[in-house]
């Protein structure tokens, strides 16, 4: 019964100044509010983590490719807020790639979320949420049919604008029937389109998250960071392209996200601590064969400069790293690598959890 989630959109979440306004997005940012009775349809967010979040893959109405969107639990109510009405709500923030010109979704539209699994750039399975919109002025008959599904399936009288549904519920719905009942996305590997604005928000991963939830968030942040670096190794400048649905796109295959302050040492997974490196270069970095200076130059260890096996790498010594606009590497994390990881190879050390070391 939870194959689909149906939701009627209201004026507040789409940013209308009031119920009578005809201009969406004029009073505030736009979002899809998610009722607490229907949270099981989306990844879990924790009350115990302040402003807990995930990044979802959203395929907007009449689209076939996923776009990043922030899914947040605004839970100030449980984290010391002194506001008269502290927030306790789940919402999916709507960006302009999901809602161009703020007109794809209007108040009283009904949207249907459908989950669909796709293959990502790592050849892993990943979920996307396909949205199909119904508007009364476009097809009043089908609009009423979807309203009837809400009425039939709603959990209780207080859930007037939400309902779970199954594929059988849409048999009589004619418009967008194929989109609702058949596969929408390509079977070829897909990289979701990034929302660059998310880099400027607080995107620190939380070690309170379960491993699966943390990996999902980190993959999405990795896409944001790598997009800024044009999917190229920051040391060698190497990257390559692939073709997807007739378009040439970047690929991160063979390129990994290197933590400057290691994750095992509680270094965060965000733009200030992650740089893209070719996998063998990443191994050299984690072994402390080279580090980054305060002025963002590569510094190869003096002992490594004497190693003939590393001769091809020596040319990168003192190379200036070019950090793209919108990314600022943390001086604190760079200093941590310099003081704690640089030179690891001399003693055959490996990066291990600080908790395990204790």
C-alpha cells in the first residue's frame, strides 16, 4: 500500500503570501511539507540530531532525471529553542531545478510520489522519488479521481491532504498513467544533477547517524564537491567523461573523495575537508607520503623524494592546488593532516579509528 504517497499542496508551503494570493514563492522559500503520519515513505530523520537532514533524489513532474533536494527535520522544539512556537516539521526543500520559475507546482495541485531504484555511478542501487502532478484546470476528471483515492485511503479524518496508494488505485486515472505505472528513469547508470546551493549550507555529516544513512548523505555531498572540481583529481588534473542519454557527462570512476582530516579521526564529510584524488594518489595521501601546506601547495616527504619508485610523483612537489570557487579548505584540517598523518609511511602506520586506538 506504500508504493505511492499522494499529497495535496497548500499555499503556505509554496510560499504564497496568503490564501487569496495568485503568486507562489513571493513570501518565503518553497517546500513540500511531509505529515508525521507518512514519514515511512522517506529515509528516517532523527529527533536527537539538531536539524537532521538527508539529500534526496527527486525526479520532478514530466522529467526523467533526478535532481538533489534537501530533506530536513526542522526540530528546534527539541533543541533548546526559545521561540513561542518552535518548529517540529519535516520538509523537502524545493529548488528551481525541481520547480522552474516556481510555477510547476501551485496551491491545490495534487502530487504523487513514486519510488524508483536506479543504478548510480558506482554501479550501486539508489532510490529516487518520481513526482507526478495533477492540476484541476488541466484535467478535472483525473484530478477528482486522485482526490477520491485520498479520501478512500487516508489514515483518518485529520489526514485530509495525504494518502498512501497502490498501483491498483490508478487504474482509472488516464493522464500520466504510464508515468505512474511504468519505469520512468533510464536503466543505464545515472548521476543525479547537483544543487550547488547546498554547498553553502551546514552540510556536516553526523556521526550519530546509522551507517547506511550516513553513507547515503556522504554520497550526495561527494557529488556536490566533485561537481565543483569538475570531476578531476586536484593533484593530477586527471578526469574523464562518459555519455549518458546522449549527453556527455563527467565521471568520478577511479577518483575518490579524500578526507584531509581522516573520517576515522572524526573528520567531517563536507567541502572543507574533502578533495577528489585518483585512487593511487589517495593512498599516497593517507600514508602521509605527501601533505598540503598552509598556502595550499603539495609537500612530498623528504624521504619519499629519495624513493626511486615514486620518481613519477616527484614532479608534483610544491605544486599549487587550485581550489574552485565555492570551496574553502579548512586550515584546521590541513594542519591536522600535516601534524598527524604526514610521515605515516615511515613507521608502516595506517589510519585507524581513534576510539579503536584507545
